[in-house]
């Protein structure tokens, strides 16, 4: 532990975690939905609706934070000469992984970042999700330990890594110019939004810091299992939780309990299984939904495929009504989570590296 705290990089990771906690609470104060100041899966569902990938009129808004995460990562990677086009490792499984990441998040109602923002605001219905995420990360690590590996990304000619950042530059243009084919909700959670330029600036800052520090929620848990308190990412993760809790207390948004929580339900088993799905797949593909956006921004085309899969999944969970609501998790949402867990187990079989005697 002392060795980790002596490393200047650890303090940079802690800075990233602290700012994520501050901004997660502050964005909700500025207008984002309560307990959802930052939520990658919610932002993707909003953005998918804005692009016409689903027709839920309450979930249509190009979230500037999402655009900022990718472009902030790109700017930092280019500035520090770390941008590198690479990819080519298990493309279809990664695309489908992105779809199932959003399935798990939507059933729980939130990504791993939102899970801890909900807990920091006193939403005890998120506790089964926490247990599910921890178990999922543990299962993913067990898979890696027995040789499961989707392959290593290779440097690719032709600049394929630029396409995901360019897509988000296009989305930024859509956000600022608002052409008629891009949809914006006038009611519902997507209509609750912090001022555009503040949200975009926060996204750019967090994306850049995450690129420099490799900050990741599931990565913090993974490293804690592997390295204990020496893990740098765990310290950033811990500071994120502490600062988010302090922010909730200071802003008056801390309301502990199980009932009446915003963006939550009481289907505890499916909250557990949804986050178990997210944790297990995140370890297998090398990062949580937030980390995938950041990796895509620095030229990783494999992560770019995960991002495209997440965007498609965001459209599907709304079009097929898979997402959890305050009333609970619909039947097809439960089926989709079980399909995702079957997908994870199948990949454990298909991508296990066997030594030849």
C-alpha cells in the first residue's frame, strides 16, 4: 500500500477518481437526472434515441458527456503521442459483448459508474448490483486464469482507429447544429440535462484523465482481487466513492432507503444478475463501458467495435422493451440477461487457450 501511494501516478489516478465523483454529483445538480449525473448506458440509450435507433420519446438526446469522453481521450492520446490504430482481435464477439453490456446495465438501470453514484446517494436497491458486479469480476478473472483470451490487438495500417473518434466528431456536429433528423426529447429523463457546454467540458476533462490513468470501475475491482491494496486503480476507485458520498451529503441528495428511489426497482435478483453480466464481460474484454469509450478514443478499433455494439444494444433494449423500470424487469429483459450469461459461458469455452502436449 505504501509503495502504491509513493508513486505519483497513483495520485493522478486518485485525482481522476475524485473528479469523477465530483462531476457525477454536480451534473445531477446542474440538471441531469437524479442519481444519474454520469451513466454511460443511460447516455447511450439517450443518444441511440436521438439517432432514431428507438422510438421512446422520453429517451432521445445526444448526451455531450458521452461525446466528451471519446474526444477527450483522443486529444490526450494525440497530445502525448499514445494514439495508435490497432485491433483485429475477435471482432464479432466484441461487438456482441457491447450489446450484452448494455442489456445488463439496462436491466439494473445504470452502468457501473451509476451503480456507485446510486449507492452514494443512499439507494440501497443498488446493493444487489454491487454484489453482482463483484461476483462478475471474480468470474471473469477465473476465466482469464484458466487461459480464456480473446486475443491481442495488432497494429493496423490505414488508420482504422480514427473512425470511432470521427464518428463522435460527427455526433458533436449533430449536437451543436441540431439537424431535423436528430431527435430531442421534450419530456422524460432525456429532457433533464445539464448545460451543453458544461457537460461537454466535463466529458472532455474526464475522458482525457481516464486516458492518462487507465481509470476503470471494473478494472479497480479486478486489480484489488489480483494485487490487493497495491493496486493503483483501486485507490482511484475508492476516492471516487468517497467523493461521491461527500458530494451527495453536501448537495442534500443523500436519501437512504429502498423505496421511492429514482431510476431503481426492487427486482433484486435481476439487479444482481444484470451487473454480474456486466462485470464478467468487462473483465473478458478489458474494461467497463466507460473504459471502452476511452480506449476507442485512443485508437483501439476493438474497443470501437464494443462501442458500436453498445450503441446498437442501447437501441435494442428500448425498441424491444428489455430495460428495467420502476415497475421491475420485464420478462424479455430477464431472457436477454440469461442469453448474455450463456454468451459469456460460451466464450469461456471457445476462447480458452489449450496447451499442446
